[in-house]
C-alpha cells in the first residue's frame, strides 16, 4: 500500500541554519504531495504542496520539489528561525480516483535554538 | 471564520462509555475524514467520506462509526470506549478541482482520554 517515510527526529538546529527534512514515498499512480506543520498545542496547517512531478511548492521560505525519479519530496529552508520549531508531516494523496484520504509520515520534530 | 469546527476540545470517558465527536465544515468541501494522532505514529486515517451518504474505512476503523447525512457534518462515534482509544482526533475536509486534490483543512482537534 501507499506509504510515506520521514527522517527520524528530533532535528535540533541553531537559528539561521539550513534545514532539510527528508521525505520519501511509495505510491501507485501520481499522488499529490504535501507538507503540513503542527505548532505546539495546535492542529495541522498546510505548509506547501505539489501536484505533479517537478513541481516546486513553496511558502514562508520553505520549499520542496516533487521528484518522481527518486520518489522524494524533501523539505528545505535556507535560514530557520526559533518560530519554525514545530512538528512537520509529509503526506500524500492520489490526485484522482482515490481522494478523501491522506497518508502521513510519522512526523519530524524540529527544534530551533537561539 | 470559515473552516473545520470540532467539538468538544477535551473529553474524558470511562471505559465502555460511548460518545460522538462532532465535525462541521462550512466550505462546501466534498471530502471529509477523521484521523487519530498518537506519539511516534503520525496521523492515521480512521474513516473518510467522499460525499454525503458515502463513507469508507481507513487504516484503523475498529471501534468507530461514522455517517455523512449532509455535506457539512461528519460525526465520529465511539461505540464502547477503550483505553487504546486515548488519542488526539482530527477532522479534515478537502476538495478537488480539475481532478487534483487542493489541500486539506484540519480542525483544531479533540483530545480524548479513556480511563
């Protein structure tokens, strides 16, 4: 079945460091890919998305590129801030014929220290 | 504000009790789903619906029932609560355009403790 694998956390960085959180997936067909962020005590917010191969999603300085050849959707940010401390989830869903379901990775906790 | 509303935010149940977690959205989204979040396991799909009158099981459906009588509402029923159902529950809604998922909106969650 479909699955998403994220790098183990927690990831601890100093402010202004470069961030990469790895995400790889297994799916049939052509899924849409998402990154969600969960701040402490809150629900999930959509951070960015990509709906087809080679698409780049971006938001708030975060970027991720849909790489079909490596089945990956790694999240990057050039300079993290303390306010970026949160749990980040990679997820996928099919773009057609199988909608209504998100498959999540296990989440990666990011801690940014001043 | 438009969005997904979940009630209650917190609930404590005794083993064997039943209850309904409410979820309502006002965005006219056709898709709705329920997830549970447990430490180290991400979010797992319980049940989902692709439209009024249509529901299906997700990854962890046992012990839960759902119905979708209207587009707006998608309640989750715990039939006989067990300690293993202690979790944070999230409801989400989404829609497609031109056959492509346009992203999910999540509610703020219900933290359920079963003692």
